[in-house]
């Protein structure tokens, strides 16, 4: 049974249709990837799940309930948290204050354990917890953005371009941590342009082109499809 299911979803911006009637499923405890070039509709799709983008028609079913066009804070309270493209950390706050900002939907008694969980994934954040977020490196800021989403104790974690602008060695580290988060029982939907790294950790993936799904399958199967990789994802 799917934890998250999207049926016949259409998103448009006036005359521009960003997403054109697609269907995806996300099963509990899996990593599902949305892959494709710029303008494929990936970010519009993931932002519609968190409520940041309105949909024209179709369903976004979470635990069987249609959450399409609900207010973002209501979706967050239901257990869906997003680490946004571009990180969008609070530059003037400390690392610890940024993380605490992500915990607004959880009980105060849960917060100490959530801090320890996040610091377990990202020890550097614990080292820098009193440091202003603006002084972190790009990789550390990305860790902070993911950690802030995890502080909400999500059922579904949405990751929008977590490797954007990062050096290859940092990208590999981020993806290893994403695998560990999944192994701890989280369900993850990830939008990425770095297809090859993403397919290595994805249980299932959908390839988007101009708002439509042009391919899908397990990460390993798609990774082995040289023709598809060259056509849509870059060799």
C-alpha cells in the first residue's frame, strides 16, 4: 500500500503547464526519486505536495486522504516536511535556533531526542550549534536544511535538490546520510538533477520531461538502462 499517491496531477502557471496529469506512488520506508532536467516539473510537483504550489486538478493522497491545496502548515502538521531547494536557512540565527525552528509541530518533550538524532546524522552541526548559520559552508548549510526538516519528526521527508551547488565529495556524503535516514524508517521523496548518484540509493524513480513521466522503475534497473540514461539524464 502506498503512503503517498499522486493521481492525474495538473499544475499550471497561466498558459504554462508545469505538470501534465501524472501518477506516482511512494511506499512506506522507501526512497523515491523524481529525476529530469531543469524545467521538467520536478520542483513544482514536490512543492505541490508540501502545499507551496497550488494544483489545478488531480489528487495528492497521503494516508488515503486528499491533501491537494491544503494550507502548508496543515500538511506539515500531518507529517510531511520539506527541505527546500536553495536550503533557505535562517542566516541570522544560530544552527541550534534553525533546528529548533523545525520542531514547531512536535511536543517539547520530544525535542531533546530529535536534537540527538539530527546530531547523530550531522556531527558537524553539533560542533557548530552556537555558530551563526550564515558562517557555515554550503555543504553544512545543506545538512542544516535537512536537519531542520528532520526536527519535525516527519513521516515523509521531501528533499528538493539536496546536492545543488555542492562539491562531489560533499554530495557523496549527503547521499550516504540520506540512505541512513531511510534505514531508520523514514520515507523519502527526492527531487534531483544528479541522476546517477540518486539512482544508486533510490528504491524507485520516475523520470520527468516537460511535465510528463517518460520512464520509471527501480533505481538499479534505470541505472543499467544506458539508452534511457543518455536520453534523459545525461551520461
